[in-house]
C-alpha cells in the first residue's frame, strides 16, 4: 500500500497549492511523464496566445498519460511547469491547473520556471509530472 505524507516545514506554500515535499513509502510503480503541452492527438499546437486554454489542454493530455498507466492526477507527487510568460501563467494558467489539482485533492511538490521558448513557438506552457502508485 502506497502511503504519502506531505512534508512542509513551512506552511506558506499551501496557499499556493503545493507541498514543499512528498514522502512516498511503499510505492510499487513510478511514472515519469514527458512534458505535456497544448497539442492535439497529432502533436499540433492548440490555443495560440491563450494561457488558460493551453493549461486546460496540457492537463487533459497529462491525464491521458496517467490513465494509460492506470493512474490519475491523485497519483502525482511532483510537477514542474515551464512557461514563456510567468505572469500570464500565474494569472491565467495556474488557476486552471489549481482547480483540477484541487478537485483531485492533491498538492504535489513542484517548480515553476520561466523559459525563453518551448518546442513550438506557439506553446506557452509545458507540464512535467512524476506519479506513483
């Protein structure tokens, strides 16, 4: 049986929807996901210029990878966010992702990084996840 324990020597991060650490004991399976973006089933970028739309589709795509491995958002223990516009992400992308994670009752450890660009110039956001079961 997998047991997860939030590790928070400080509590300020809880207001932002993440734990400082996730201690996982008894896990039998780990899934390391490639970065998920706002692309369709053929890899074509979607929602150019729309951070909220890209965030929603990136999470949809992440959920598809998790489902294919028999997991869900609730299994995520780490998220890394790469964005070309940190302010836009915090204003428009983070609330979309936060709502989805909140519905799954999960606050994974994570990192937010501003980057010059992603694989396709139209992409504003990439989400990288680690999940355990």
